[in-house]
């Protein structure tokens, strides 16, 4: 029997990885979602899922109908306009207000990333301890959440164990954490994209095109008016992140 990734009790409860309310608000009920696995410059993808059928059973009824449902209600109430077909005219104001509760955003993002990860091409990229900690209301040390405005609308995600890493002045090389404690998940919902990552022992660095950089949301919060976080597509947003000084496996 499948167990709940957030509490360890028997699972089997059907969880929509992209919530039904979110699908409706995106006007994407029949939209095919593509989830990929990133390794170096290769990207393997699964056959597209219709969003209504993009589910897993790795949760229990108590978690699904309890704190997970509460997080979805928070996201809908505070960030629902950001996933609509058109980026809202007052998007920066919506973000500024929502980021007053940036820990809630971090929990929603990590919860969604874990659900996506448990329905990918690989074994589990995000370790079990992270899910259990989230189920208890905690967030792992070193977790980072970032947002982007994507010009090319779409729905999809990229899950990865590894990162491009620069050590000294050498060109960036693909690395995976020797203890498999690092992960990165990027999710796109129309023009709204969010990155969830953790990379113990490394320092995030960026190679943003024309000075464009992600909007940092957790653990620190950047004001949406302080930078340009627009990117052409999900892949450009994914590739802008590099790490510095991280030992390979």
C-alpha cells in the first residue's frame, strides 16, 4: 500500500497535483501538462497529462483534506489572479500583498513540488524527510523559492537532482549532491512560474539575460518593484540559476 509522503500513514487518497480550482482559473481544463526530468543539457519528458487526470495517491485523507486544502485556499485567495490567462495589470501589487505571508507561499510551492516529483520519470528527487517535515508544518533549512513572469504561456514543470555549478573561474559543470539532498522543481501555470530548490553547501548565482533575475520570495523577500523578473519561457527561467563552489559527488 502507498503511504502518505507527509505523515507516513496509509495513503491512497487521490490528490490533484494541479488543483481543480486552479485548472478552472487558468481556463485549462483540457490543457496537456508536460513534466520533464533535467540532466545536464538533456530534458526527458513524459507523455502529456490532461490536467484533470494529473493525480497521484501518495497522500492520506487527513493531510489532503486538512492542511493541504488550507494551503490551496490560501493560494487561491492571495495569488489566484497570477495564474489567469493574462498576467494581471496590478500583478506586482498582488505579489507584494501575498509575500507578506511568504512562508505560506513556500509551503504551497514545496507541497506542489513534492506532489509533482512523486509522479515523474525518476525515483523520488525530493527526499522523504522533507515531506515529513512539511507535514509537521516545517520547512527544510536552505529552501529557496523564486518567481518569474513567463512571456510564453503554458503549463508544465521541470524536476531535477542536479544544477549547473561553477567552481572558481572554470566553466559551469553539471553536479548532483553527493548525499542526494539537493533538488530543483520549476512549475509554470500560464504566465506565472515558481522555482523551489535546495542546494546544501552551495551559493546560488545567476546569469540573467539583460539583467533580468528571478523574484526571491523565501527565505528573504524581494519587492516586486525592485527588479525585472520577466523571462521568455520556462527553460530560460530554469537555466538562469547556477551554483557556486559545490563539490561533486
